[in-house]
C-alpha cells in the first residue's frame, strides 16, 4: 500500500459503519439524511430567531446560538461521510481524512461540552446572584467565555491527533465503527499505545469531566438557592429556566460517559448506539428541547416565521 507518512504503511481505512448487511444501507441512508436535514434546519432556525429578535439578546441565548452553530459543524463532520458510505460498496476514508475527521470530532464535541458548562454558569449567576447578573455576564465576558470554549478544545484535539499520528498501522485497516475515533483506531495499531492511553486517562479525563463538574456544582448551588424560595410559583419559575439545559446535559453526557469512561480494550460494537446519541441525535434534538420548553424562544421562532410569510 502507498505510504502516507513515515509512521504508517496504511494509506486508508475502511469504515464498516452501523451495519454490514446490504439491505440495511438504503434505509439507514434515508434515516440519517432526514436526521441531518432536520439538524441543520432546526439549529439554523434557532440562530436566526435569536439574531433577529431583540427580546432574545441576552447571554443565555447568545450562548445557545453558538451551541447551535457548533452542533451544525459537529454533525457535518460526521453525517455526510456516513451518507456517502451507505451508498458505496467500498467504505474507505483516507489516512489524512480519518485523522482530520477525528480532530474535528474531538474539537467540536468538547466545544459543545464547554458551552454547556458556560450556560450552566449563566443560569447559576441568574438565579443565585441576580443583582450582579448584568455586570457579571457582561457582553465582553460572554465573548471571552465563548472564545475560550471554542478554542481550548482544539488544543486538546490536536494533542490526541498528533499522538495518534505517531502510531504505526501495518496490519488491518478495517475500523469497526461509522467514524474515526480514538479507541477503534488504537486497536488497529501494531505499535505500543501506552502513551496514548495514559494521556486519554489523564488529560482526556480532565477535559471531559471538568465541564461536567462545573455543571454539577452550578446546579447544586442553584438547587440550594431555589429550595430557599418560599413560594411554589417562585420555585417553578426558577427551575423552568433550567429544564431545557438539564435535559440536553443528561442526553449529551449520559452517552458520552458511557462511551469514553471505559478502557480502550473494552470498546465494543454496542457502543455505536451511544456514539450516535451524542454525535448525531443530541444535535438534532437540542433545537426541539430548547424551543418546546422555552416560551421566549417559541415566540422568537413565531416572529421569524411571520416575517417569512409576509
């Protein structure tokens, strides 16, 4: 095979996908095409509604618009290649293409994670320290939080991509997955992966768990504050602003922890479903979760539709 670099004699990988049965390929193509189109249109509507409605020019919706944009990019990194492979007999991806896909999956996936943590902090300030909310969540600080959330994950992703590029792939090039991910790629390596595994367990775990801990601590403080509110209506109003975010967090982190908080050697085909949830389904469901449970956003979407009809 053609040599791609000095560390690998594999020039391409074969992605086996979700199913190897020929009769499953067209139904899967239709299913994921619909999911992709719904994801793109749903998240675009959220962004347009927020940008066009003066009532939605708050930090919470500012962060949500960037979450929607990241979800569009995240899904686009994965689904178009899946769609091509569903209709192809030879489900190949080049060595460089595989590493590029993995880089953006980790960069954008961790950007999602950081943005969810920032949104939790925003809710914490709004409920626990409402008198200082305007100064604490100033526009400059919001921009800095988004800039950090969207830039730092690229360093994390670059580290793992460079370490993976140092491995040698000299035997099988068949990936038992529908995307290029660290665990199945490391299984194919015929060189020691000890350094990679140590970095995943240490740096990787810190990057994955730290945003979740920030979310958990924010909601513990929110819960303590809300329980001190004497009226039931006041408690309900406070919790209603957090319901959508908590649902998204549970969906995203539940599946991502199931996949990544386990040794590389135990990674199985069963993890595909959990991977589909956090890479594809969560991005599709986010607009529905936020719009159906958020009165202001529903009104913003209604105004946007009215302007298009007129």
